[in-house]
C-alpha cells in the first residue's frame, strides 16, 4: 500500500526549494538523487550500482567509489535533469558532509552539466 505525501498549504510550498540534491556514499558505491520536495518524488537519480554503468566501470578497471566515479555520477545526473527540464537545484548536506572530495566532485559535475545551484 502506497501512502501519498501530505498536501502542504501554498504558504509553505512557496518558500520551499523545490528540487533538492541528496547524496549517499558507501564503501562500494556512490548514489545521488534529486527530490521534488512539494510532491516528495524523485525527479532523477544516478548511482554506480546501475547495471550498465557498473559493468562499464568494471571492464575498464575503474573504481566505483572514488572521486572520479562521483564526478561521473554528477555528470550523468546533470544530463538526466536537463532531459527532465529541471533548471536549478539546491543541495542538502548531511551533518558529516563537507564541500570536499566526492561531494565536491558530484556538485561540480552537476554544475558543469548546466544545472544551476540555488
């Protein structure tokens, strides 16, 4: 059973940043997704766990968890966002995340793909 998200009044949704980038890093993989906050749905996502990307990275002996992999995920996510017509996103940092390393690689790659940061 799917529970629909709560309906927020206009006074609340007017001040929300509609598209938020969320990142998750594990010891093996890099995951990133953009969530549309008013409807609580995923607008676009990219991960090194995706079958096609993972197989291509394994064949070329690339790592699925380093900064280069994070840059690839950011580029792929930026292309998917442009295809959906999302012009700008904001970034959600977890407590332990800083603008450094993998986080910086994902954000810079999304920015290079033509998506603005709000």
